[in-house]
């Protein structure tokens, strides 16, 4: 059968695109293909569940625009379909003089991004969070929490209720673009479509190369390792509590996150991954590792951030080093309070010259769109990202 549109990938970006495409063109034949047996299996299902407000992103960037619109759309989606979410607010806390300078710059960036942050005066931080200490802090009320896997299940349900077709446990093995359409092969079937959208996440570069695209980046996996506070100490915080990040790095530092089920996670760190889909404590894959170490950009970005990488690796091995990162602003937490929690994998696009791609990256051919890099806050921004992809497909 030939479809009007095929979408590869049932993470939140692929599902958002498929659902909105079917809403806009009800008569179109749309097929969603996913290699796993459930949606949101990888990055979407292993993230922190934070609805980001747009604190960190360069004003005017796609990240900033999509994040602010995405937060509004996510809250609206949850309200419409009865998905639990909560506007917890986020505290960004500076613990030394360097962080304090960065915090004020970050506060100004929030304002430029159209947010309404509140700079806390002496004593106000302890009034809001008695367990948190710092030299300064500001509050972002717009930040919240949700279960993004639940959102994905509802998007899939809505897509199928509109007549969309979804095939799980269906891995794509070949993509061919011809003047009159796309040919997509799986292990058991061959499909044809007029247009193709690829939302491959951790496999974005492989799927692009499978189609023969000339790309100058590779996906480098970084593990984000978490702990969870044991029952009892999770009541230490009511808000999300974040440190002030290093602006040279795409990672936000070890933070405290209230989850929608009431638990509190601690993390993540950011260490080199040697398996793209490895969520256990020790993970290694020969193919994944060979692709990483054979790419010049990996060595260049590793050298550029060597000190930070070694620090993160040491903390990954030594629990008390990890603990020290959170005790900077929450000294009441002890080693016995940290229980194991599943890791996540971040699909970081890195260019051949070693530059980390910090914004969304989409490659387009006459009949296909490849989402090559969808960094955080992709889950928050999924609805406007999907809308943007639909606009590109339909020429709107």
C-alpha cells in the first residue's frame, strides 16, 4: 500500500507530528513506524518529566521559541485529555560567587525570553525551601512536571482514533528516495509514501545515512545517571531545584526534581555512553563504540571538555562525589538517602569539527524531513515542533 505520509519514530516528536498531520488532513493516509513494542521507549521515556519554561535558551533561537510555546501547549494538552501535571515552579540556586554572576545573566535571559522570573531577596529562599542554601536564587513559576510517556500514549490514541495507522515492533532497514516518492523497507514488508518524516532520536544519523544523506555530524550518546531520594527525605523540597549551569556545556547539572508520582530524583550527571540504548549500570556495544571513536568530532569535543568529562566520570564511579554536587545547595541529603534509579541516554549531535549542536537540526530533501537533533527541551516543545514539521511538509 502507498501512503501519503510515513513517520519513523514513536517518541514524542514523531507522535506529535503524526497526530497533528492527521488532524490537519483527515483524509490523508498516514503510517507511523516504530521499532520498539511501545511508544516513548527511549529518550522520551527516560527523561526527568520536566515541563521546561525556557530559562536557558538563546533568545530568538528555535529552542527558546519552541519551549515557551511548547509549555503552554503541553499544559493545554494535559487539561484537555485529563493527564496529571503540576506547575511546581523551579528554583535556580547559586552556591558561590561565580555562579552568582552567571545567575544574574541567566535571570536576564529569562526576561528576554518572555518569562516572569522572581529574584529572591535575603531570606526568601529559606522561606520557600528551608532545606536549600545558596548565595542567591530566582524562581520561575512556569516550570512544571508531567509523565511524558502518558502524553505519548494519548497522542498515539488520538492519532489512531483519527484513522492513522501505527505499526510497533517494526524496524526500518532501508530508505530510498525516488523522484515520485519514498520506499521504506522493514525486515518483513516494503512501504511506499509520497513524503517521509524521520524522528529517529538516538538513531537519527544512521537513518539519515541509510537514505544516503551527506551529513557532517554523528550522534554521540551521553548517559544521564540518576538517583532517587528514599522515602522520607523526598519531602525536603516542594519545588524543582537546579544549580546554575556552566554556559559552555549543554547539561544543566545535578538537580532535584519532584516527579508526578511524588518521588524526587537527583541528577542527572553527564558521562560518555558506549551503547546508544544502554540503560543499565554497565553498558557496551561494539558497533556503537566503533562509530563514536572513529568520528573525529568525538575526539575534538572530548578534548575540549576533558576536565569536565573526567570530573563527571569520577562522580559516576564514586557515589560521594556525586552526592557532593547536590549537597552544595541541599546539605541535609546523605549518601544513604540516594537510591538507584534508571539512567537516560541523551542523543547529542556533534559536528566533525567537535562542535556540539545545541539547537534543533532538520535536514530536508525533496520528499523527506529528518529531525537530526532534537535536544532538551524537545519533550516540552514537541507540539510546536510537530506543528513546524507539518508546516514544512505542507508548505504552509
